[in-house]
C-alpha cells in the first residue's frame, strides 16, 4: 500500500544513520561513501521540487508544509545537526569527519546548469556551514576546567587540557578556513567572473548581483554570529579566529569584483538599491558621486555595497560585544577586547594575502558609521528589507544570553530586539575615541548633509532619525550603565578620566544637534508651502463633509448635497491655529499628525453646524402660552396636538431649571409615574450642548441654556437638506489654505458655502411657568 512507502524525509534520515554509524566506527572511507550518498539524495530532492516561475523568481515545493509539521526542507536540514554533534565528539581522534561536514553547503547548492533555489532555501543551506561553531563550542564546554594561578585574584579562567586544546584549535582553524572558502568558491560568486568574461550586459550583471545578495549577506551574518558564539563561550581561540574571518571578509571578494565606486557619500548608499533596476540604481546613486566622476559599473557599485554592509556588521557586532561588557553579562573582558580589535581591524596572520593593515580608528569615521547603521533601513522592516535583517541579527546574536528559566513560568525576555538597544555600547565606543579638542570634523560633515537632506533615505525623515539617535545617546550619558568605565578603558587601550571623555562626547553631540537644527530651520523658513498637499487635504475634508445622510446638531437624517451655482452662498470659514509649518512643506519636516485630516474635517463640519443653528434661531416661531408647568401631567395633555403637528421625531427643548429634575424623577425606579404618561429613556446620543432627560409620550425631552420658563417644540427632521455650493470658477466645495503667521507656525483655514433647505413644519415656542413662579403661586 502507498502508506507503507517511506517518505523522502525518512529515507534521508536512514542515510544520515549510515553516516553516523561510520563516524562511530571511525571508518573514514566508508564515512565518505555514506556522506556522498546522503548529500546526493538531498540534491536530488532539491532539484526534483524546483520550479522556475519567471519574473517571480525560483520556487521549490519543498518549502510547502504538507503532511509533515513543517516544510520538508527544514526537516532535511535538521538531519545534519546530529552529524555535526557526533563528528565533534571525534575531533580528538579523527578531525576529518568534522572537516568534511563543513563543506556540506557546497555539495547542496545548485550548479550553473541546475534549477535555482529560492533565497530562503539558499540561506538555510548556507547555515549548515555555520553549524560547526555551536557543535565545537558545545564540545569545548564539556571539557573546560576552571583555572587560576597561585598569585591571581579569584577570577575564573576557562581552559582546556593540552591535547584537547590542540585538537580544538586544529578543528576550529579548518572550520574557519572552509567557511571562508565557501564565500570564495560558492556557485554564486564563481558565476560573477563568468558573467563578466562573457560580456553580459550591465542590466543582466546587476540583476545577477541582486539575486546573489542573499547568499553573500547570509555568509556575512553567519560570520558575525559565529564570532559572538565564541565570545559568549569565553573561547579565546575561536574568538581570535572568527574575528580574523570577519575583519578579512571584505578582502576575500576583492579579486572577484572591480574597484569600488568613487562615492562622495558612500555611507549613505544602502543595499536596498539592489531591489532597483540598473537604470534606477544609477539615477539614485548619481547625487552620491564626486563631481565629474563617471557612472560606476555594476561591479563597482556592488563592491561598494558589500563594503558598506561589512562595516555595518562589524560595528553591529562590536557594539553587541561591548553591550555584554557594560551590562555585566560576562565575567571577563573578552567582549570589550574583541570589540576593540575588531574595530581596529587586527588580525593574527599578518602574512596572509587577504590581511588588511590595522586601521587607525577615527572618531569621525566611527561616528558617521554609527549614524549610517541607524539610517540604512527602517526599524523592524519586513520582506527581507535590510533594516529588518539588521534588527533580527541583533536579536539572534543576543538570544544566546537569555537567562535560565523554569519551564511553565512566564518571563519577560532579557535579550535585545533591535539596533537601538545598542546605543549604550555605541556611546562607550564613541567616548573612547572622543578627541581632546574639537569634534574631528563631524559637525561640518553632518551640517553638509543636513543642508541637502535629499541625500538621505527618506529625505528630512532621515535627519529626524539622526536627531532621535543623538537624543538616545544624550540620555545614555545622563544615566551611564554600570560597567561603562571598564568598557571605555578597554576600547581606548588606556586608563583615563572617563568623566572627561563622556563630557567631550556630550559637547560634540550638542554641536552636531545644533548644526542639524540650524540647517533645518533655514530650510524650513525658506521652503514654500506645498499647495499640492494643502489641496489634497482639502479634497479629503470634502469627501468627509459631503457624506450623506448625516446628523447636524439636533437634526437627524439630513441629506447632504453639492451644487454648482451662478450665485453660491456666502463663504463660511473655520480656522485651526498653532500648526507647524513643517507639516505642509515638501518634503514634510515633521512626522505626520495622525488625526490631522479628521481634526480639520471636524472643524469644517462645525462651520455647517453653526450656520444651521444660526438659521434655526432666525426661523419664525409660533408662541403658545401654557398655564401648567412642564413637570405637571396637564402640560403633556395640552401639547399632544402640537406634537402631532410638528411632524416626525418631535423634540421638546426646555431650560436647565428645576423642571428637568422632576422629569428625571419620573424615570427613577420605584417612583410612581403620573397617569396617562409613558416615560422612558432617550435612545441615542444627545446633541452637543444638550442634556438628555427622558422620552415622554413619544416626545424626546432635552435641556439647554434657554431662559427659564421657555420651551421649544419642533421636529428633528425639520432640516431636510444641507447643500454645499460653489461657483463654476471654483475648484472644490471645500477650499483649504495655510497661512504662515510666524517663522515656523501658521493657521489652517477651510472655507465652505452651505445652503439650507428646511421642511414646512412649525416651531412652537411655549411660555410656561418657571419653577420659581410656580412655587410663589402655591404659597399665595
């Protein structure tokens, strides 16, 4: 039967069992045969499920969850975890098993003549190469001992035995070497040179780099992740080797691509440009070039993007390691030491062809790099956006530090979520390099950018993000973390007055904020009002006020119409003052007000309401004197005929006097109602300025500021139509304008021309005894 047939996952699991058996036997040749069989079958499955979808890119059915709990390809990847764990246990006897497993990604990735895989699957396969680090660290953790010299303070140092140290160092060196080879020899990177040698068009080469970006990015991210794993495990050997790999990562691709593009503002270039077509990318990068420089080739631009991404990851990783130090997450200073060496580009193998010379740290360069790190992508962005990837990498790297928890209990996570969580560490890094005098040219550079914010992603929104970051830095200076001094000394390589360094940084931040503020103020005052934006708001308000049917004050179900007239009604205007001019320039220089259109539409609707109330007050009323007071049952018997004449939905408006209290008593529980009166609550909301009292014999009763002893009886459907008019030469039924009243604030005005159509129904004005006069009559 079909149900008896093994699934692909089960077959792959059996093949993995064979590999494990050969590792346990220590049989190198049989291991290689079993491993070849397993990876060959895995490649077969990937190719069998691959589908080309044209413009939508490659697709693979192994990504779909079916009869199993999750996508099959995730289950296939899991089989390799136990292989790494078993091979790690054998590194002291035979390190070949572990070394051969580290090249698994190269065995699974498709060749040029095979169907491509989706980016998510490529990343999952590339993660197999990074599995080696946690497996080795787990092996090391099981074998370390606490070691202290006789004359040392009681501070633990984790150490391996001699033979274990040699085996571990050899295995880690092979892991790092194979990982670096995975970048240089990966199918995507190999294809770059073939594309250039084949004279592929720039458009095709640029598209190729965009497709391969996921591979390169994942390799860079996993390099940083492996470094943080080694540092967290207090592994000096692994930290040193992975730091080398991260420092040299940028150089490994230099010979694969041409030189970098000559960009005046290289730090503003974001990998998001890879989502654009080649022509759009050239147009976007144009303002970032030096004057009179030729347009870059796809290779030059992609090389610049890789260099920027490398700087981002180096700074992000160093910031995380410093964060661990200043927040006392580690007992040693390995985090701060590694971060300092990482930022300086220190490497161990100075004879390597890929070794970059140690760079002299520049406060200006590092400050601008910090700004870039928070500008290159939106926070928590989705769909694989660059900013979202950086935030997720921070969370992933710090997740290993999550405290131990008791199963079943609910805990607040103690780990990081995004780049902004690292501002304290960046304050330590910047303070350690703050110049003794001046600002190293930072304020000048930032002022130049602030004068031309179109360079930034999001235009002025980018400047506002910089200001927010500077504010976060200043807050961190006000309440420094506990071990900030330690981290600053470790980063600076010397002991000194931390207070002086923090004060110098505070002064520089104030100078940069002032430079940005001055540039923004000058631009705001010179910027014209964006009439297109004002007109758009006017149209949005118009769509709200022309909605029908509606309630206008005390009147319900009023039809709203619009009409072009030879003689439109007189204009009525509403004003909302104190609004920042920054909202109404192009581009906007303030974050949008969430309810701006709603607020302005309400102000415009209030114009119509005032016009309705004023016209209602001018309408003729029929006076009717009555002897009984409103609080007497006789009153309701006498007005019954009048209530029928006013039409549907009759309403009685009385003054706020003692009478309304008497009517409220009628509604109270346990109180005897007068005979012949049907009394109940009012359904719906009372008009603004009115107080709902009760419904008596079908007449809704409200109180307002009428004089004592007066009452009005009319229909709530007295107003039939509210018509908004305009002339043939006018653009809309709502005219919106914004007038600047001082340098940075103004008044938003809306103008409408309402016309009212009333039903031919009477309004009765009753004159009844007031509570005071009624009481005096009773006394007489």
